[in-house]
């Protein structure tokens, strides 16, 4: 079966070439202006947006550079001489031309443009009206997610609402304008998206996913009342904590009661699979051995917290599935990210280790902690205590001892660290809460500069200076 290449025009301001080729099936070769004709075309184009959720830029090295290694929970991993350039993200010495800076930027813009193609072209197709409306809503939620990535990492960026005639001459919008755009997309999507889909369509974005992401966006905006109100809506939608923290991250736990926004990964011999688990797998046993837990993360867990044993995978241990963990590189470290471990009995060698491992973008535990933080900032300590205790009790810990707003604020931030460890939340959480200088200063973080990554030099050069650089770069 041949590939279809759906051509999406994106100027070199955003990507490394002038056209982004999107692999979608089945037969033929169709350019964009001839493509959006049928309901099947609309489905294929929408599905193509989802592919970026598990792309190299969003699940491989670039994403792990900007969200993982920059925090204090993750270090480079592998052995000391392997990919030593990653250390620049650990000590904040990366430049405007680094691959991670460029790669993450490029990946988000490619995804935004795919979404814009659907939002612009699908409404003109003669097809089932309800499905048409839903697909546009899916594209809007996904566009909002990628813009959320952009604004957290780079600050204000250009807003493109639909296909543009001129990409290269548009300056940056403010961060506030970008956040408003995200809120609009998520609000509109949440009124249309269903909460569930028929069997076989797991992984499509839902009403709960849109509202859950919206509550997180409001938390970043420090609009605590709206974060509280929207997260309360999500709390009433039937989600619950998985009773087993280990089960939650294994293939058997996919799309469980805790899943709010989850990337459906799999293996196709033709198109490959996600490398999210492979790059973090046990060195030369299951994977590459990168992005490993730090001693600081080890020390962050309280005694008796079961999350520690299911967050940090150790050399020599035997997993509940019967795998003996034994690295194949004597120079590599002895710990890895347990949340990306896939039992060897389930591994599909056709696509590399862990290609089937889903990526949990948003979990109900995060919603509870968003609700707790917002409630606490609004002075509702009782609700905050209830929520944090639900998360702690699942980890077999006693109720929090914090009782006042200041103590609860610290307790909630600490709970986010250990509950969401190695899930790409630590660095943006530290920046959002103003703690980055305290925790990351000793590693090289400069307050007033490193809260944001630089706009890639190539993007600024191609725009002839219309795009301006972030402070300090």
C-alpha cells in the first residue's frame, strides 16, 4: 500500500524545508488543493494531526531536552561520553542554534499548521455535518495544546488562525494574547467534543480532555477562580484515580479511569512507532538509557511513598512482570524512568522497544492537584486538603499535615513533584511558581533569562528580524 503525501505549505520560518509531508494512508499521491474533497479525506487529515503527539519532536529528544533535563528531576543519562551535548540543557548553556531549541520549535509549528489545514478546509467538504463539526473541534483542541507548548517554552509567538498567505512577516503576539487564543480554542472544542468514543477510537480528544487542559491553562495564567471552576467540572465527569500506581503506567492501564488526555501509540512496520519509551529504556537492554532520575528526585520522596519504587527503575531488580533489569553498558548509570518501562513479553521488536507505550499527557491526579492549588489560592483550604489527601492516600501516605495556605501551597507543589515526576511537568512548574531560581540556580539557571527558551536563530534570520529574541539571548 502506497503512502499519501498531503502537502502543507509552511515557510522556512517554521520548518527546515518549505513543505511538510504528512504520511496518511492509503493509495495515491494527492496535493493539498486536491485533497479535501471527501469525508475520508477529512478523517485522514485530522488523524494526521494526532501523529505529532508521538513525533520525535514531542516525545523524543527535543521534548526531553526542554521539559526534562532542564528540571532537577532528570539528567542526561546513558554513559558520560554519549550525546554529551545534552549537558547544555542541564546547565542552561544551550544556544539559539541548538538542535533541541530548533527541533521543539519546528515540531510545534508543523502540528499547528496541520491543525489549521483541517480547521480551514474541512468545513467546505460535503459530508456528515455532525462529524464535520467534531473533527474541527478535535483540531482546535490539538492546536490549543501545541500553542500551550509554545507559549510555555518560548513566550509570546505569532498567532495563526487558519491558513495564512504570509507567514514570514507576522511578528510575535504577546503571551497574554496567545493564552487568550488557547482559551478560545479549548472553550469552543469542549462544547462539541464527546466524552467517549466507540471502541477502536481510543486516543481521540474528548470533552474532558479539553476541559482538563483548559483548567491547567488557567492555572498557568494564575486565573485561580476559573482553574477551580473548570477543574471542578472535570471532577464531575466520572474520572477516578487508578488504585494501582504501577498499573496506571503499564499497557494494561491504558485509557483507564485516570486518563484525561492520552496519546495512543502503537507499532506499524510501515510507519514505525513512538520512541518515547525507547530513548528512556534501560541502557542496551531495552533502550538507549537517556533521561534518568536524579538523586534530588530520589530524595524528594517521603519514606513509604510507593510512587518511588514505580517511578525509579533500578539495576538488578526484578519487575512484577518477571523482567530482570540488567544494563548492557558498564559506564551507564543504574536507574531509569520506570513510567516508560514496557514488559519484555509485550515488546514489539518490529518498531523498537516500547513503541506501544502510550504517553499520558494529562491524568486525573493532575486535575485534583490543579483543583487543590486553585482552591488554596482562593482561600478554600478544606477543599485543597481533601484533594491532596486523595493523591497521597493512593500512594499509601498519611494525610497532609499542612493546614494553612502557605504550608498547603508548599505541600501541593511538592506533591506535584513526586506524583508527576518525569512526566515533563517539573521545569514548567518551577517557572510557573517562581521557584526555578531556588532549585535550578545551582545548575546554571539565570533568573530573568532561562524562564524561556530562545527563539531559534534561523527563525529570526528568516524573518529578517520581524521575530524578536527573548531577553538574555
